[in-house]
C-alpha cells in the first residue's frame, strides 16, 4: 500500500509535538506543584520585610541577566531543529561570550547596590541570585537544544529532580530560620545540577563539540540580535517595576507586589510549552507551506486563549480570597494589584504567539522595535503612576501603580504586534471564538458583582466558574467535537504510517 508522505510527515511532527507536550507537561505539573508550594510558604513564613528583600534580589538579577540570553534559544529551536549538527558550530563561542558579559554585569550590579545604599546582607543575596540567573540562562539553551532534537525524556526527569533540590533547600531555610542567602544557595544548587546533567545530555543526543569557530558564532549572534532585543526588552520591562518599587517605596511594597505577582504568574503556566513545543512545530510547518503554518498558528491561538481567559478571570474575581488564603491578612494590600495583573496575561499569550509569527515570517526586527518601545513606555508609566497610586490608595498603592503600568505596556506591545501579524493569527473562526469568550467574561463578571456580599468568597468564585463553563458550551465558543476529531485523525494517520514503515 502506498503512503502519501506529504501527509505523513506533518502528522508525524504534530504527534511528536503532542507527545513531547505530554512529557514536558507532566514534568511541569510536578515542578509547578513543588514551586507553588514553596513559593506560597515563603511570603507567609518570611513576612513582608524579609520577603521584600528576597523578591528584590530575584527580580533585580533576572532583569540584569536577561542580557546574557543573547536571543540564541529561539535561533536554536528554529535552526537546530532542522540541522542538529549545526549546534557544534556556534554553541561554545556563544557560551564564552556569555561568561565575559556576566563578569561585567556582576560589577555593574555591585555599583548599583552601593549607589542605592542597599545593606551588605543584600549584596550577598543579589550576587548568589546572579549566579543562579546565569546558570538558568545556560540551562535554557541546553533545554532548547534538546527540544530542537525532540529528546525530552531525561529533561523531564531532570526538571523534577532539580526542583526538588531547590524546594528542599528553600523550605529548610524558611522553616529553620536560616539566613536569607540560604534561599539563593538552594537555587544555585538546583541550577548547578541542571547544568551538569544537561551537559551530558546534549553531548549524548547531539554529539555537541566544544570548538571555537567565530564565524558561525558571529552569524548566530547577528541572526539572533532582533530576538535578543525583543527578549531582553520584554524581560527587563516585566521585572523593572520591582527594582523601581524597591528604590521608591521600600521592601514592604515590594513584598506585597511580589505576592500578587506570584499568584498572577499562575495564569502564565503554559507559556513554556509555547516555546518548547510549538516553536519547532511552527518552524517545520512554515518550511512545508505557508498555508499549513497559518492554520497551525490560528488553531494554536484558539487553544492558548481557551486556557488564558478562564485562568485570568478566576484570578481576578477571587483576588481577595486568594491573597488572604495563601499568605494571610498581612498581605491583604496585594489584592488590588493582583486584579490589575490578572488582566495582562491574555494579552501576553497573544503577544508570544504573535512574536513567533513575526520571527518565522522574517519580521524579527519589527518585533524587536516593538519590544524596545515597551522598554520606553514601561518606565514612563511607572514614573507617572506609582507615586499617584501611593497617594490615592495608601498601603499597597505603589504595587497598584506598578500593575497599571504593566497593563498599559502590554496593551501597547500586544496591539502593535497583533496589527503586524494580521490575518496570519486570526481568521473568522478565531475572531468569533474570541468575541464569544469576551461576552461570556462580561456576563460572569456581572454575575460576580451581583453575588458580592450574598455568598462566601470561595463559594462565589466556584459559582462563577460553573457559570463560565456552562456559558462557553452554550454559545459554542470552542468547537470541542472538531478538536477531538482532529486528534483522532492525527493518531490514526500516524498509526497507519508506522504500520507501513514510514518515518515520523
């Protein structure tokens, strides 16, 4: 029996992406569970003042070491996924550049700490978090190599093991009241474990050779430059607010804002899957045909938004309940900033997919310019809003101003990216799905407003959730039957191709 390989190959790639998503998703569920438990304990046990110091050090170093990413992870997923041997041409040189850059960044951080009169105990905390941030950057690149190769089994186990190391060390520090630098040391130990094991994995699966060839390194860095500008700008303006709060409002406001950010971050739980799984799938679809890529892009957007809308809504409507339940009454001022932050993440999901579309269609520089514009808009909005919100809202007001600035920045960035992508991301079906979902969100929000004071908080949120699900099915905002049929067809075709001995 003959087999149409033009059909088998796309279905095989889709199934590989699906299997990798399941493996990585299972790993992420466990690591998220560990991370969530530990991070929820930290604010409650440390108290606002100590947690503010930790949150500042973490956010500050994440902002600074975003510069060491160099944009190469997206380059790896796009190019190494079709040419695995190419990794040996540039990876060693890129790592050397990162080491030199890290040395300069550590010196710059110390100068900032001295100029802003941060206490010496904060210096150690910042530099240890800096080491972990640098290793984290390296580990993301190792993971990108393995994702591009389609090898994720060992990586899934490694994610769990390293998270256990971090969780254990952090819990011991918090519960036994060890010095705060123990939290940073636990993170260093976790990332060090990932670095050592990842080195062995990429050597085994990609036969990575550590040779210095500066021409391929230069080519990789130049090709990654627009991606680097985009990622660096995006990371910096998403973390810059914490550093501004620390200087302007103090560690207690940083703690309240950090607590709301931790909860709001749950709404971004599937963003790693977009880069790890969908980016290689998008690249292969794009290589085969523009029409196939457009279809994959649109349906992926629908799936991502189907997760983002209800998650953000649940965080927003239950903000007061989540904050007090998880952190205690001492963090109650964080609730309003959480409501503002929860509104951001639907925009963030659209921005991530739009960014992928711009990269794969040769418009990476346009994307970079948009992200850099966000780096201009965000500090300006923080400057305009933080002091005014502090005066208007009192305790927690600085965090409210910072959250408003984040929302304003995301509206600008996502709006510009979506306008450039246009019909590649949206067709009549996806626009109809979004319109119906927004309508459901409005109805459920009005229901929640009506139930305020008439039902206990968590019971009210549960009723909101049931109403959301019922309305989504009632208005057919998501075609569940078609999605299931598509999955069945993919499995059936892949099984048939395997029986015929065709590669997948």
